């Protein structure tokens, strides 16, 4: 199951503004930049709709991973596949971390928590 992660036109009607906002989130490479952008969006445009919240959460996961030297974060079924220095990060050297949540949003929250513990 996929999770919608985008900036809805119904929330940001101006196309140029929406493109600019999407560029800002894609360029936010550190967690504090993502947090500042999220706060700025809330101040300027009001409550974030679900797909925009998801986009922010994914950007936050990417920033946390980057800060820990993790090049890619991938979820396959219940496996969390993290790639660093050309190799996957395995628990006890032999298995991928397992996710316990089933719903996509809960999985993202769990990934964020796991990354913070690395």
C-alpha cells in the first residue's frame, strides 16, 4: 500500500507557489530545515493536509538518514532496508530490521523512530 505524499492543489492553489514549496522541501537536507519549512508552511497556508504531512515526514526521514550517513531508506513489506557505505545495515550482521506496523503512516513513524536510535 502506498502513501500519498504531495502538495495538493486544493491546499496550495497557485501553481508557482506549489512548485516553489516542492523545491524547498526537496532541498531541505537537514532535520532542522525540514522543521522550519513545516512551521513556515503552517504559518503561511494553515493546517497541512494529509499528503503534505506525509511529504514532510518523508523529508524528515531522509534528513535523519543523511545525518547518519545512510544513502537509501527502503521499505519492502516489513523489512527496513538501509544502505550505508555500499552495504546494507543488518542486525546481528545477518538480517534486516523488521517493522511491526502494517499501515503505511505507522510504518513511516516507526522508520523515523528506528533511524533516531541508530
